C-alpha cells in the first residue's frame, strides 16, 4: 500500500513539474527564455548575467518582437542579423 501511495505521489509531482515548465507560457515568456539562453551562450567566462523577464502584458509591440525572437534563434540574435533587426523594427 505504501508503495502505491509513493508511486501516486511521484506521478503527481512529475505532472506538477511539467505544468510549471509549460503551463501558462506565452510567446513573450518563451522569447524571454530564448533571449536569456542566447545571452548565456554569448556570455564571457566571467559569469552569466542575471536576467529577469519584464512583467508586460503579451500583446502589441512586445508580442510582435517576441515572435521575431522566436523566429530568429540565438545565432541571428547574437550576431545582429539584418532580418532579425528589420523584424523588430516592423513591430509598432
């Protein structure tokens, strides 16, 4: 009986962890995560920057620019790719 309870608890904990990782995510939060990942890849050996996502509503310009980030990826973001910059500038 104890093993069944432990197994049920483990399954519930795993489901909760998955929800924390993915529940309620928006294109904006996903873009913030990607930008943080890109900065980490581009960080010097002195350490990674402390990054906090802004607390904005995911709409309008912020949502548009977030989609540019998601469409571009780290290489284009870190290298200031012209298409990435143009996409950001189109968001008004």
